[in-house]
C-alpha cells in the first residue's frame, strides 16, 4: 500500500465534508495517512543480505538508497543490515591487525607444536595436533584456498628453526605448493607427481620410518612418544603433509596402505598427518575416522560438511578483512573437532610467498 492511493479518498472526503458537513471519510483517510508510516516502519520485511551497505560522509547507504539522518525513521531491516555492516567492519579491522602482527613474527604460534590457522571473530585460531589431533583433513573445492592454508600451516609449524620436528611433503600439484620449503634442512623431501618414481620412493620411506620408530620405542620399552620424550630421549615428531590426497590414493594399493598405516599408528609414534582433498570421495572410512581434526574450506558440499561433523547451512557474520596489500585476499573455513562446536575462521590467501 502507498500513501498516494489515499489522495483520491481524501479529496472526495473533503468534498463531502464541505458540501454535506459529513467529514467521516476525510477523517478516516487522514488518520490512515498519519498511522501508515509508523506501521510500515515496524512491519517485518524480508532482508536482502546481498544489498551493499556503505558509509559516506557520515551517512549510511543501502544499495542506491540514502538512509535518513535520524535512525528513528529507519526500517527495522535497514537497522539490521547497518548493524551487521558495522560488526563486520570491526571484525575485518581486527583480522587485518592480527595478521599484521603474525606476519611480523613469522606466523609463530603460541603453542610448541601449534600452527596458526587465521582469525576467528576477535581471536587468533591455532591448532596443535599433538593435543587436538593427531591428524587433520582439509576439504574444499578448487579455488577455495586449500593449498594456501597448507602453506600457511607449514610456515607456522616450521617456526624459528626448532629441531624437534621434521617434515615430509607430498605435492600432487607438481611441487607448486611445497617447493618453496625444500631448502629447509628439516624438510626431508618434497615428493611430487612429476618426479619419476618419486611417489613410490616416498611411500617406501614412510613405511620404513613407521617401522623404525616402532623399533626405537620397543627397545626403550616406551608405549608412545610422550613417554619416550619424558625419559629425555630424542625423537623428532614427523609431519607428513599431502596436497591432493585423493589423487595420491588413486596411484595404487601401496598409497592406501601407507596413509592408513600413518593414520592408525602415527599418534603413538609421533607421526602426524595433514592432508587436503577436493572431496571425501575415494577416502576410506577406516582412514577418515582417524583424521579427527577436520577443516572445511569455502563452499563445501553440504553432504560432505555433515560427514565431517559440521552443520549444514552454517553462517557467520565474519567480515571481509581489510587487505594488508593489494595482492592479498581472504578465504574462509570451518574447524570441526570432536566434542566441540565448529569454529568459523578466515585465513589470508597470498601471504606466504
């Protein structure tokens, strides 16, 4: 209903009032014209979250509409959109400041074996696989930022040269993800799908390493690496990180057996698995149940999100953080851990060169 529709009845009501002295129609039309703006203001309206909200010159805009200066004349839906914008802007600024601080410190985590994942609301989000793992799977479609998040995690785990950790990296993108780390002495190898025999040699090495660690613990009569370290013995933790797990598993039974062995035996041996894949297709359930820390990146398929332990149609008021430089964008993810509520977070894309 629009107020212009009341003009004919008001004109006719005025005519009747003047000619007959009966002002009822005019009075009813006038009261409706006065009350209708108040009804319209508080009337529930469907929000359109895709409308752009911006602030210019101290005034608020929604799309092409310039809102009144006095908020008392704003519709409820306008108020909600502007409130969301202000909250998002605040979180975005916070995220940019936290990233700048982490970048200055080389993305260093606070925990010994932690890795910095990004920003969740007003706090930094870290994950320590020795406490919250022991293994992690990262799922997301092409272009969602899986490889960028893996690079960020490796950078954070490398820390400041600690010698209590080693890395074995398997890259099914020809080395595009992990080649930058090959020069670090703690990185034992960067195996790629383009190196002849490289994947087969990598699988053999990992199988041998598992057996070797079992023998070391057995000789020391220690049930796991924690007891071994408490007894002042040295045994670096090994992080096996695989980009495109599904592609690796398709290479044959040896790959499936090796990854399953790490997933099932790695916790006690100090071997931690971090894998990324576009989907859960082709990943055996016997392997998945041991990948207890899960991250869904970007617009993950809702069925797969449920399989990971998340909730369908999860939403968040996470704002787009301010870019630290012109080449930096942000990705979004959900960290899912058993017995805990899923945590939405954002991570920088393009920050690790």
